[in-house]
C-alpha cells in the first residue's frame, strides 16, 4: 500500500532543506509564520467557504473526525494547541492487529493539520491563518494501519487486511473509541474494481453506518485509474485543484475511469465508472512538519530526524490529493456541526447519501468541466473524470442544506423549493416525482445530484465484507405543463455502473420543471430479494447570472462572537 502523496513528497524532499529560513520553495520553515514572506499566501479555507462557519461559531465542536492513515497524527505540534474553553481533544486509536506499528508519522500529521489544526496563540488569544484547519474544534481520532514503512520511498508503507479492517471498524462503529461523524483517508493503491477484502469491508461498514461520511483522496496518478479505497462505491472521492483560483484540475490528480465487477456473472467491465465525486484545493500547502524518529521519516529519510521533533516547523509547497480530501472531510464536519443545531431532530440530515448529494449539487464548475452531457443534456458518464461534480463550495452547500426543502413530506415525491435535499426510498420499477413549487421566471442554472449505496454487507463476526446487490437508478429533469403534468424530458443522467447520477444544466429556460428518480432494475442481486432502494437527492436552481447569497445566512451569525485572527 502506498501513500497517495508519495510523488509530491519525493519532489519536495529534493529541494533544499532550510531550517529557520523564509525563502519560497524551501522544504521546512520555522518561526513566526504569519509574518514576513508568507503574508500573501492564499488562505485555502476561505476558498471553499469556511469563513461562514468559523465566524458563526460552527467549528466542528459537536463532531468527531477519524483519520485513517499509515501512522498517527503528532499532536504536540503548535498548530494543535487549543483555547482553554475548547474541551474537545485529539487522541489515537490503538490498532491491535498483529504487526500494526501505531507509529506517529509525518503524513498523518500534515493531514491532521488540515482537518483540525487550531492555529491558536495563547499569547494574545487569537488565531493564525496558517495554523487553522477546517474544523479546529472537532474531536480528532487518528488510526494507523501500517505494518511496515519503506526504507526507500517516503510515504510508502505496508498493511495487512486485519490492520486495515480493525481501524475502520473502530471508527465506523465506535469500537474502543468514539464513533466518527466523518472519516478521512489519504492513502491508497491498486484495486480499480474495489474487490479486495479491504475494499469490500470498508464499503460494507460505510453502508452499515450511514451517518458516518467516508472521504478519501482520489490518488496522484494523473490520467491513471483511481485506486482503492477511492475506487470503492460508498465513499466521497476527492480530486485536487490548483491554479490562481483553485478551480483548475491538478495535473497529478487521478482521473482515469475505474472498473466494475459483477459477482453474479464473474465479469469485470473495465473503464466504466467515474470515480471522482468532488474536488478541493490540493496544491501549494503549508503544513505542520513532524521530523521525529518514527514512521516514514525514520525509515526512508533518517538524516532529517530530529528527536524530539521541533514543534514549529512546516513543510512548504506540498501537493497532493492527500490534502484535498481532508479539506472536504473538514467541510463535512462543519456542515454536520451546524446541522446539529439548525437541523436538530432530522436524523436523515447526517446520512452520507444526503451529505454527498448536497456537496455535489452545490459544487462550482471547474475549468474545463465536462461530464459528457450531450446537446439534450443526457449523460451516461455522469461526472467530470478529474473533478467529479466540481469544486466544493460550503457557502452554496449551506444554502442547499439548511435553507431550502429538507425531506419532502410523505413517501411519493412532492413539491420542492429551488434548493434543498431529500432522503427517500423507492420501490423497484417505481419512479418518484418532485415538482418545483414556483415557476422559473428567468433563465436558470440547475444542478442535481442523486446518490445511493452499493449493497455491500459487513459481517461483524468474520469482519469481512461481501457484495450483495447493485441497483440501477436514473435521474431526469422534465418540463411541466400549466397543469403540472410532466410533458418533455430536458435532461437525464443514466449510467449503469455508478451509484451516483448528476446533472448540471447551465441554461434552463423560464418555465415549470420537475425531477424524476427512476428505479429501473438491478445490475445484479445475489440475494434475489431486493425490492427497494434508499437514496439521497439534492438540487440547486439559481438565476443566470447568479445573485449574491451572502444575505441568506444571517441565521448562522448569531450564536458566537468572532475571535480576532493574527
């Protein structure tokens, strides 16, 4: 198994090592990092809409983030210092699998910084931009799966099936640790059809524990196939973005189509799944450095070891989908944290199928975005191969998640606002219809996402996963007549081997419209008993050009005062 950031790490370690210096391009920087040469760096949290949540007092405090990597997060770095009033903490799961090393590692530490770094300065009760992670008050639990670290390639490591399954089961189910609300993983390798014991176990755990959102980096293989665990079905796979506005797909971000294995026919169908779901910044990162005597540093780069590791060193210019994934995972922590207040009592709000659909329906279009929609807005590809639905936008996601339709009343569809989400169950052979309550009086952009789980089961006694069934759902957009009848299809996402359907219609003429979810049949059913499927649906219709939505979020701004940032 290999850390997905290995190529970036190798290139970074090829640069000059500069302790205590500030010149751009050096590997490690030490000192008062919010001043001097680094004042002009882009604060990537703001790029994805983080400020709305932080300034409203939603900082992940009611959520638990699990981070499953080769090693453990080193929490003695200064970025993990928290204000005295923040009672949530940072801890590690002790993996009891035979051979599990449970060692602190540099890579997990960089990812932990993005997930839950605080950047808090005790000296003047303020925060530094460079130190702040996405969910600075979340409980963070790290778990290590490595049974060995490479002595030649930093970030490359070995695992066992038991070491992998132990860690994920603990965090998905809350075995020996608090049950996670979101799990991040920034590692992977091989298994494009997601048929390995590890992939099946993780998919089964994710379906079994629908309230736990599993986020994973897509890989750094460029046009190469997305690898496991990102090649699995029941996750949120994240590609990397760069460029001046972080809307350009990173050249290294994996974008190849993945395979589909049918256990009923024993057939592997190659290159048929769009495995990247969404994208986030993954270039030019400034991240907490661990240089202690354990993990990949000790194994592959012993000349860099400092024991004890300094607490104020940072890696510069770090690239990788390893860093895009925790931005999305941290964003989910913020959504769920605010949801625990704004959507209290709605158990469906935390469901991964809903969360994934909300993020996708609210994503920004990236440069060159193309999901294969034809002139009739019909696609079988579903998603852009590099960036999925596009760039994560937490402000737009708040619009969809908190302020529109939240679960349509009844079980047969119904009327919906211009933005919102639905959690529903559809019978085999059925279609459910949703009608926009008000007519579109001008040209609109409509984005719709539909997600459901591959039916993979996890057996708690044998600790194994098995593929049981795979449903084939379609998503359609229709125009309606004056009486509200569906008269003409204006767009459709109709893939066979994805458990996601997605549409982005940039120019929808004024008129009345509705959505259809269709359950046409099964790709396979090993149980011969599937009669229904549960799904999450989210949509967002905005005027062209899109108006400012900042005024919509006053509700979020009343809970906690703002802290000064350094």
